[in-house]
C-alpha cells in the first residue's frame, strides 16, 4: 500500500468499528450495528486481498483481483460507510424529533 490509501483504510476501519460499538451502546436498531461491522470486515478483507495480491507487483496494474480489492478498499467501502452513517444520523434525528 502506498500514499494516502493507508489513511483511508485505517480511517474507514476505525470509523466503522467505532460505529458498531456506539450503536450497541445507544441501543440503536440492530441493522445499523450489523451494517457497520460488516463494512468493517469487508474493508479489512479487501485490504488484505489487495496487500497480498500486490506484494510482488512492481508497477500498476498488478492483477484483476488486486486492483478490484484496491478500488473497493479505497473508494467503494468508504463511500458505503459514509452513506450508512448518514442514514443512521438521519434515523437518530427522526427519533429525537418524536420525543
């Protein structure tokens, strides 16, 4: 892994696992917690596949699977994490208004 990808991966794993713990503490619907931990595991797995697939690679593109995992770890999963957290925030605001 090179450049800012490590930051994106670390931030996504940290945020998604933190959301999983937070959703359990505030008694949010189980769907939010399951989504957060699934995205955390998917990010970890995509990063692992990318790291192993591009270990002996000198220049990009390394291979189809490694490039797909790189795209998933760097773009797709962080975007899905942000979207799911935005949905959870909207749900929380909606619940707070009903008090």
